[in-house]
C-alpha cells in the first residue's frame, strides 16, 4: 500500500475565483449559482532558475526609459498624470457602448501620428469594422497596425513581428490561451492572458492598454487579481442619452487617483472637453423657481452643476420621491432636515430632484443646492439668478465646511456668478483672508451657519 497521501481536490468559482474544499451549488463570494467546479491541484514546485537581468543598487537604475509621453488626448493625459509610461499596463473598463473602443482607437491614431508604431488587437470586432470607425474618426495612419485575433499565441506573434510602442487589446475577456482550462473570459483564462501581456509589456517596454468588461453592478468582470496586476485602472462612464463621458482613475502608480477627464462622444469620434461646466447649467432668461447651482469637485477640478426640483401635492398616501443624477439617500436626508429645521411642510408632496445635462453628483457639498432648489419649488419663490450654494448639511440642520472651498469660489467667480452662500468657518478666512459678507473677484461671499440661515439669505423664508 502506498504511503503517499492523495491530493485533496479543490473547487473554484469560474466567476470570481473563490476556492473551497468541497463542492457547493452557490459561490460563497459572488453568490453565483452553478459556477463552482473542480480545479486541478498544482503538481509542480517552483525551483531556482536563470534571471533576466541581475539585481543592481536602486540608485543605478536608469529612469530615462520610463518618462511619460503624451497620448495625444489631453484629458486622458490629465487622468494618467502626464501621459503614457513605457512598459505600463493600463486597464480601461466601462459599460457596453460607452465609447471605450473609440477612445483607445483615438489614442492609437494619435500615437501613430508621432511616427511611433502602434498595434491594435481587436477580439470583439472584425478588422473591417474597426477600419470603418477609423475612417469616420480620421484614425487611419501607416504606423497603426490592426489585427483581429482571439488567441493569445497569435497576439504574442503579432507583437514579435510588429514590435510596437503602444499595444491596445480590445478586450482582455475575448482573448483565450490554448492549454489553459476554461473559456475566454473565465477566471483562469483572464489571469493567464493578462499575465502574459503584462510580462511582454514589462520586458519590451511596451505601453499596453487593455479593455475590460464590467458586470451588471458596475465592477470589473473577471478575477480581482486583474486589477492588482495592472499599473493603472480607469473607469469610463457616461449616460447613454448624453454625449458627455468621464474617465476616472481608480488606481494609478504614476499619478493621482482623484483626477477626472471629460470627453464628448459623437459620430465624428471623441474629443476632449476642457471646460464642461456649460453642459450642466441651464441659461434661464427669467427667474424660475426650483433651481439652484452647486459647485462640486470632480477630482481636483471644480464643476458647476444645476440642481432642479419640483414639488407637487400628492394624491397618494405615500408621496413619490424620484431622483436623477443625485443620491436618493442624501435627498431623503435633506428633505428631513428641511421639514424639521426649516419648517417646510413638504411631507405630503411628490418630490422630483434631477440634475441638468446628466451630471452625477456624489459630492456632499451639493446638499445645500438641493435644499435651496426644494425650498424654492415648494414656496414658489425663485432663488436669485447668479447665485451658487456650497455646503454639506448635517442632521442638526448645520452647514459643514467643505474641502477646496477657495477653488470652488474662484470657479464661480470666473463664470460670472454674483453670490455664493457657503458655510461659516475658518477655511475661507484662513486661506483667502476674506471675512463674511465680502467680495472675492466680483463675487459676494456670504457665510452662514445653518440651512435656515441660507434660505433666509436667499429670501426663501417659509411662512410661520
């Protein structure tokens, strides 16, 4: 009888990579049904082998080869922290149809225009389809090479033959590696494909941009290790009914992770939007109730966005609350504060709150603008034109200080606004030396303590 212990089988989820010692019908990590299957146990042990390059003191490592170069798209350079770094692996994820392929084709075309060889590998479309898009967007260039492949070995062969400076793979979930268990897009396949492409990128100093799919909840599809392997993770987001798109850096080893790039997607291609404020502010020719402009921070860039509210008497026992572009939980909190601390009788009204132009506001500094818009609609009193409201609301009705207040005020003044209502505190006075009720760059800054004081300042006084 053999004394050698039999290897214990393990089971792995094909969706998220979760492992367990026994078979279960439902994954304990991602809760997917029928995705757990037996995985082969490793039989080989790692042994010492030859090194590619000897270890040297860190002070002797040359950095000239890792200097960032422009991608040709200024807003993308802004998010990346300067441009494309040779040898970097960049993952761009987003919903279907948001414009990922269009953006990367533009980057590839701009790189080819600088006489740097570029290889675009498409696994989702045919080469003819990509060529048609390139014709439409003006992306045809002799230094831009195109290949339609879904096999990892073929992709590596193209890299050997073309020797590009920039490699674009659209998408990593469509490339399969022969000899590896699973279908393209599975956990094992994505890990092997990504590891092989990143290995080539590092050894040959090729900037590699990978397109990644997302799940229905917005997270990147495939194993979490994919985000750890790459150097930069970008999320491309936007409303299907709007041409406006935004790129956010979720991870960046070469630059900031709080920066946002703005783009305009049209049939002619994609273009940078250096000043997106005008897209989110409606230009009213007369005083209108139920509107207020907020100054939020998207990354390190101040952005003005208009909040609109509509309150109507509700025939229902439980009035409706519908929001678009803002978080419903924060709207509920603002309504509760207005009811309790501003004496507004809004409990029996249907409430609708939305932003202009499809803007999505996550900054708590938009709370005061939501409160002013709701109070203005409820009372039928228009807020003064040319006024902005900045402030986070607390449950006690107080206004809390917000970050980057001087930058927000300067942006509102630059765009011609006349009044800014902000929370009282040391932030403005210490950084700009401006006391309450003074003028900054032609903009009157009024500091208040609470929501009720802000409504009084804007003449939105509820009846007693």
